[in-house]
């Protein structure tokens, strides 16, 4: 209840959020086909990046298991897409990812820092190779065709997940849960000493972030007509959310959204304008961002605001604005 | 039976030698410098492609190409470290933050290097033939280039082992791997040593690339596979333990060669399974000290 009260105390942000959702909800009626496809890609990355940030943002445990959770969802749709409706697939994708996340969480309790990163990367890769092997030697077929609902359905399902992720991230951030995760990130031993059940919170946070990745995967599978393990468990899906979150900045909720949106747009622009140099330019962008924008776009913006507010004219303007 | 066994051992030693070189290179960069360089595999492919071009365009013997590729990649690695990672280190507050940020920067490096290779050499598979006449050992015939690769892989590994364990610079590197701050206090020029370590890592990657180009087809996008192998071997041998990487490389090479003999499609799964089991059971690796695991 306190969370609701807090949300109501920030009317501007609340109105902005609701307005954004309404605009996105009616966009497909007016937008071009290509715009809807771009929006689908953006929403997918927003979902993945936000859910990644729920756990990895405050705790500093960098997870590269995203491709694993996403891929489980994708594969679920690839296998059962003809028998089950999309909402069931999305829920199942989320559920199986949750189970997988709890299992990984239990196995990696002792691992910290780079060992955790490597283990989660290993999970995604092991899943990919195991399914490839299973299909090649046991069932004898690699890859499947998916014939799902159209782009608009995919779009609305993704938007639904986006709303859920956003609300979840907000609730986590503004409750004891978020504080506990923050404490674990700052000093895990100290957090344990003041009575935080570190194990429980870590697994719960990790599981929570996995649910939305699995659901997003189950929905996104319909965007591709052909799916095999290499597509479903593409390692880039593990790396991009990390980059996008850091690019945007993880100190506020808007960071991952901003990061994912701008990064995706940049990526689309570079792919279409410079198909041969796209990766090169992406790499250079990445290096520059990490070197010179350590706190992401949010950090850059707050630094700009700070610098601007030091200029005399603007200072006076703000002062007059405040007194009026 | 004996022929099979010998075949497994020879393949295992070749793979092991390559694994060892690749892993020692990465261990110098991560274990000492705390840079988990995911672009390591790209340096390997760069070495392989340079050998390819030197051989096909300028008729340079691949084994002599080592003399160009080794110093060349050392220089690239050294410069990259002193420009990018040194700056990153000086602007990061803690080692953890530095590790995370340097991982992401090396991803950028991966994209850049891979793309340059795609532009220069294209996306197709490349291969050249050198020394592919066969010789017979105990009645089984082996391609000459595999035997040469075996000799070079083992030779470079032994040479590097001696360098690390016997030379003055090797001692400084081992000291920096144990405790960089302490090493700095007792008079090791840590900035210089870290740069040299990164350069040596790139050099070993390039040399491994030359050995790979002797036997396998090359493709610009294959680098990440080798990075993953290197990471697994480094963890297996213990982070920061150069000797662990050398021994671990050969052990894993033999294991993978045996799995390959049973069922080639299982080898990647075996690789990841060993890796994850190891992380759960003994994250500090076979020769690593427990203290490293917490970092």
C-alpha cells in the first residue's frame, strides 16, 4: 500500500507513464507497418533490459543467463506453438524460466563476481548445445517452423509484459525487497549480519527477473518463421541487455528504458545505413560510452543539468520560476 | 587399439597445446590485469588470418611468420592496454567496477576487431595447405602439419613456462598476479608490467592462431569459440595461476580429444559440463588458491 501512496506522490511521473502506455497502445492503428516492427524490437529490448536490471542493477551480480531464459521461452513456442494459445505459452515460458532461475540460484550461492558471470554464461551455452545435440542425435531434426499470430498480436502481448515489468520493477525498488537487494550489492556480508536473508532475496530477485525474460521469449518466437537453438539462444541476447542498462544508467527506472530504446534505434539506423561497418561503429560506440559515460545517459543528463544550473542567467530564471 | 590410443593422445596434445597457449594468454590479461578480455579470440583469429595472408600473398613460411606475428600482436596488445584499459583503471573506484567496465570495453574491442577482419578477409571460410604430406608413426599415418603444430605448441608452452618461472620479468609478473599493490610497493613498475602482460597475452593468442591456421579452416566470426575455450581452461587451472593454465590446457585437451573419439557432437557439451561442474565444486581451479575465489 505504501508503494501506491508513493506512486501517487509523484503525479508527473505517473501521468507520463500512463500517457506513454496509452500512446503505445493506440500506435498500431495509426503507424506504418515498419514502425510497428521497430516498436516490437524496442519493446523486446526494453523488457529484457528492465527485467535484467531488477536483479543485476542493485546487486551488481552481472547475469549473462538472459539468453538462456529468453531461449527457453522461444523454444517453448517453437515446440508447442500449434497446440497452445499465446497467453498460455507466455505464462509457461515465464514459469519454466523461473524454475530454471531458482535452480541456477541454488547452484551459484557460493559464486561471486566474475565466477557468477561465467557460470550464467555457461548455462545459456550449455542449454543451446544440449538442445542442438538432442535434436541432431535423438529426434533427427534441427530447427522448427513457427506460424504464429500477426505482428499486432505480438506487439500487444509485449506491451502487456512491458507494463508488468515496469510495475514490478517499481514495486521492488520502493519496498524492503529492493532495499535488501541494494544492501546485498553494497556489502553482502554486512547485509547478512543485519538480518537480511541474503540467499532468499538473491534467489527471489533472480527468479523474478527471469520470469519476464521467458515470457518475452515465448512471445517473440512468433516474429521469426524459422527457429533453431542457435537463433533461440543467441549469445547476443545475454550481452545486449547488460550494455543497454549500463548505456542508460541503472540508478533510476527510466535508465534501462532510455538505454534500450536509444540503443535499439541506433542499431537499426546503423544496420540500414552502414550494413558493412555496423559492428565496427557499434563497437566504437560501446567503448566510448563505457570510457566516458560511466553512469550512463542518466549520469550525463544530471551532469548537464548541474552544469547548466551553474550558468547565471539560468540560475536566475530558475529562482524566479520557483518564487512565482 | 594402440593406434587409436596414440591418435587420441596426439590429437589431445595438439589441442592441449593450443588450449594452453590461449589460456595462458587470457590468464595474463585477467589473472594479472583483471581484464576479462572477451576479444581474446579475435586476436587468435587475427594471428591466423595474418599467417594466411603472409603465406598466400607473400609466400612467407607460416612457421617463420611467427617472428612477425608475435611481436606485431604484442605491440597491438600493449598499445590497446596503455590507451584504453589504463585510462579505465585510473577512472574506476574499485577493482570490481574496473572488472565490469573492462569486460564491456573488451566487448567493444571484439566488435571492432571482428568487423575489421570481416572487411579485410570477408566472411568466407579460408584455408591454405602447407606441409600436408603424411608421415608414419608406429604404422599410422599423420599429416605432417599436425606433427609440426604439436612440436610448436609444446615448444612454445615449455618456453613460456621457463620464461615465467625463471626470468626476472616472469617473477615480476607472478608477483603482480599474487598482489598487484604489494608488488608495486616492493618496486615492480606495475603500469609497465600490466601493459606487458596484456601484450604477451595478445602475442600468445596470435601464436595459437598461427597453429590453428595450420590445421583448421578459418572464419572471422569464430573468435568467440576460442575465447570461451580460453575462459574454461583459465578457470580450470585457477585464475592468476599461469602454471595451472599450462597444465590445465593439456589435461582438457586430452579429455576433449577422448570425448571427440567417442562422439564428436558431444565435445562442446562435455566442455560446458566440465566447466560448470568445476565452478560449483572447486571455483578456484586445480592449482588456484582458495583466496582467489572470493574476488
